[in-house]
């Protein structure tokens, strides 16, 4: 079996560590692996496939003889180092928003648009976490009955912001339960026992950047520029797992049973939908899993061609690390990448 020289940029972050977990669990064909991060994290040691590997500072020379580089270190790092890595011969799969809407860079969810991988020029963009789980659930339905409009409201876990946000929620929850005052640092307001309808910065149109990512990325991935999309993204006091209430208008009527049948056969989707026994997707239960879970599938009482559903996934796995590794696996399986070039 061919084996590949790997690099992980941002290896000490939540997604970076999840990259390692996913690569190990899926027995990815690794020949060697470089763990890269900022100078602050250099010198730390992490275990990969039962071997202790030292984290090194990311520098331009880090990418010599690397076949695949997985990036999750933020927009600035990606903007600077991704082109360097690509010029060195690596295929970059970037988890930041740096290149997602660049016309010459594929934005890929393997269950939806794997063919787009083929036209990459050294960099492939990994979509936003909330976009990934939504398109995995909606694309099989869209193929059967074209979608005209999507209204989505997200309920996003704090791990999507990073380890500092996880620590802030933990600390604030203890403070509130102990009757103490909280002092927010990561978020503009207290997140414990609260919800914040503000993810990323506000744009001039009143939407946040996170909400606009859902709009633009969904259209690009599904090759459907004419779908009308409106999103409201909310940060909730949950550690792991994003939930989404999705309202879909189709070209023609679709029954809930038809949707369940289509989704039950769709790649990467698991239907959990039995209200009689309170069976529906939950972020807590989705943590550590690979699937996108769909439930609460019902007719939209406001539109004859509408359905409403509840979609949940682990935002660090399918929403980030797993999707990136699946892109790499797709390249290997289709013979679109070879060791040493």
C-alpha cells in the first residue's frame, strides 16, 4: 500500500488533535507525519499511532517532501503558509475560511461534490462546520426534488470557537452555580446558561459572517446559485455538537416518509426520528461520531412544498477534521494523488 508524508498545521488545537484521532481511527496510510504549530507550542509532544512526536514551529521549510498538509491554524496562518506548502508539492486541505470562496479553490464535502477535488491547484478548502452537516443532509433531497429556499437556525457548541471557549464555559458554569459573578473574555457576554445570536462579526447587511458563510458555501458546494438561503447562527452553552433547525422549500411537494427513505440511504446520514419515544438527534449523543443525524422530519405547516427537520453532528469531526481526512481519502481512492507528488 502506498503511504503518504503528512503535516498537520495547528496540531495542538482542538481540530488539530481531532485530525490525529481521525487519522489513527481510520488507519490512514501514513508514512511519516510532521506536527506543526506556533512557536508557543513548539516542543510539546503528542502521541500519533503510539509514537511520541515533538511539535515543531511552522516555517516555510516545514513542507519539503510533504504529500498532504492538513491546516487548522486560522486565516492568517493559512493565507501565508498554504501557498508555500502547495508550491513545495503538498496538497493542502485547509480548514479555515481563507480560500473557501476563491473561485479557483474547490470547496468540498465528499458526500456531495467529490468531483470538484480534481480541479484543485494545490489547495482544497474544507467548509464551515455548520455548512458541512447541512449540505450532507440536504443534498440527497435536492437531487430528488430541487430545493428553492432554505431557512436555517443553528445552535452551535462552544468548541467551534476553540479550547479557550470550552474553558470559559466550564469556569462560568461553576461561577454561576456558586453564586459568583462572571467576566466574559472569549465571548462578548456570558455564555453559561445563556445563548448568543452572534457568531463571528456582524456585516453591513445585518447578518453575521458565520451566517453568510452558510449562504455562500452552500450554494458553491451544491452548485446551486439560485437557492434562496437565510440563516441565524446562535452560540449555545454546549461543549460539543452543533444542532440546526432547517426549513426547506422544494420545487414539488415531498412527504416526510419520502424524505426519511431518501436520507436513510444517503451516505454519511443517520435518521433518528420517532417522536413517540422521544427519538431525535442530540448533540451530546452525537459527540465522537462520524454521521450527520437527522430527525423531527415533518411537513412545514406554512408551505405546501415545505419540510422541516433537525440536523445534528459533531462539529470537530464531520464539521472539521473528518471531512478533511475524507477529502484526502477520496484523492487516494480515485488516484488523484501519489506519494512524492
